[in-house]
C-alpha cells in the first residue's frame, strides 16, 4: 500500500507540475501552474459557497474554514471595497470567512461566473513567482422577516504565489511547483 | 489508511452536495460578454495593448504563436482600451495614437519591466491624530531575483507647508563674512529664525519621502487604507496616456485609457512635474 501511495504521489507531482530543474517558467509549465492555481481558486470558491450557505452546520462551516485557510499563505488578507467607496477595508482571511458565515440572512446563495482571468507570473526579489487570478462572485441574501433581498456581484483578484519546492519520495529528491493563495482584493462591481 | 480515504470521500461528498457551488460547477453563471470584454487587470491591459492574448483572454500568445502581436487583433483591442463614455479624448487623436502604435515600420509596445510608467496611489494615513490623504508615486524596479514596486515620491500636504523659503532680499541669511566670526551667528538660523530653510543652498529641495519615513518611524503616521489608483504611461514615444479603472455597467469597463496627450518638446517634463507635484 505504501509503495502504491508513493507511486501515486510521484505520478501526480511529475504529471501535473512538470517537474523541471531550471528556474525559468516555459509557456507549457505556466499552463500547468495556471491549472493548479485555478484548482486552488475553485476549491476556495467551493469553500466560500459552503461557509456562506445557511444550510451548513456551524461545526461543518468551521471545518471548511480550516480547509480554506490552508489554501492561503500566512498573513494573507482580504481587502474589501464597495461601489460607494474605493477605500479598502482589511480583514484577515479567517475573520472574512467568519463574517460571511455570520451574515444575517435566512437564505444565502453564492454563485460564480464562468469567467476568470489569469495574469502572467512575475518573479519577486526572493525568487518566488507571483500572479493574480480574477474571478467574479454573485451573492444573494434573503431575509424572510423583512422581505429584504440583497444582491451583489464582486470581483475577486486573488494573489497566487508560485514556488519551487523539493520533496523526498522513495529516497529520491523530486522538485515540484507549489501554489499558495495570498491577499485577495474584493471589489463590488456594477455588473 | 482506509480511515484517511473515508475522510477524504466524506469531505468531497459534503462539498459536492452544497447548493451554490464553486467555479466550474453546474450552477455557474454564464457571462453575457460584459465581464469578458472588461479589461480586468492591468496585466490584461498590457496584453491587449500588445496583442498578446486571445479575444476572450483565455489564451496567452507567445512569440512562437501565429497570432502573437497580430495587427488586426491589436487594432481591435486598442479600440476598446479607451474610456469611450466619459473621456474627452477626441476620435481623431485616438486614431492618430493607434496609427502610431500600429506603425508598420516601427510598431510600439508596452513593456512591464521597462521604465516609463508609474502608479499613482491615493491613501489615507492618520498623522498626529488627524486623517490625511497621502499620494505615492510608485515605479517598478529590478531587485534581487526579480522585480518590485517601490515608492519614488510621496505627496503630503502637511509637509509642503512646512517649507516656505523666501528668495532674494526678502529672506533671512548668514552674511558673507560669517566665517570670520567662526559662524557664531548660526544662532540666527537655528534659534532665532522660524524658517531655517532660508539658510540652505539655492539647489536645496526638501526630501518629503525622507521626512515621511522618519515620521513613520517615530509612530506619528499610521496607515489606514488605499483609496484610489491610476497609472501614467510615457513608454510610447511622443505620447502620454493615463489609465484608470472604470467600474460601471456595460461593456466599456475595467482598466482603460482616460487621458491621451501628444507630446511636444518639453511636454513630458511638464507632465512629469505635474504628476510629481512639483509645479
């Protein structure tokens, strides 16, 4: 069983991340990294939908928040602004999720647009690469008591950090590209 | 090991059963073309300007691709990279600019890493208990293994009124034989005068950024928030343009050219002085 897991991990790393020795990112590798980054963003979008849903139990939402937090680099923040003001309000990722969970609606529906945009990867002074993925989220909250129905569409610009890491599998050193999410800029749009 | 698989399976089941779902799920909203048309990132502005991506932005073109910097593709992009709703850029000036950029003999492109473009970032700080607007002029520079944004200039009103150097016969001065007195009259500059800047050389320019950093280190300045952003471009020879973000309904949205100037002799320096708040 252990050998199978090792073989699976090895195949996964080499297939999805195109393990290479050099530092330059070729178009093919960029595409592989984009796919991996997009998977993380998709995971995040699922977690956001779960955390925001009123059907989600408190304990379950907390567990999902833990998972969602694991997608982010330490210290990542959400910077939120509305149509009325461009001023950014800052929240730690966990706090943002907690606020989302605590929203005072009886019914919440979070959906996502089928469009996303992935930037080029730029290298930072420390050698890590950074990029931004833009996605759009539709939020609908309904309060039965007041009959209020709130809707908005937000643009989410999500930082991704891409770093080459090493792991030991069956005594061999294998290099792979790892993706972490960073700061997220949340802008309310007129869409 | 079986337990781990069960946990993974359970968690996957939870995720797949929640309404709303994530990106790519069956509940995804189809874009009616507005989000696709929007220039969503400045990165996309660069790529569209240069003709380095597909119309819908899903494919990045590289030098080996046949459509890389394709002229008709660029022409289409350049047309939509202008604020066509509120800007005062005339259609004639816009066409002249597009012709320059698409010139067969000498086409012009934007380069992310090259000098000649700046970010203007509006922020709010608390300075000695009062909320104040601070503007930073920022630029990209090479550093270490990559690149970084750095502060090139800070514009902060409270500092500008700090220095009010008079000139000519109106100003305080140290007379030209002060050296014979061992500069004992420095007392006039540092004790009696409330404008010690009067005793500096003609070439003296206050370094507001140094003062700003000093005040930060003294905990007299506290960052609050970012409140605005725009970009200034001088990379196209003979032209200046400004790029702003337009968050509004419709198809002409995102990062767009809001101001365009054909540069005559000395115009670039004048505009730069204006941006750097030196005029």
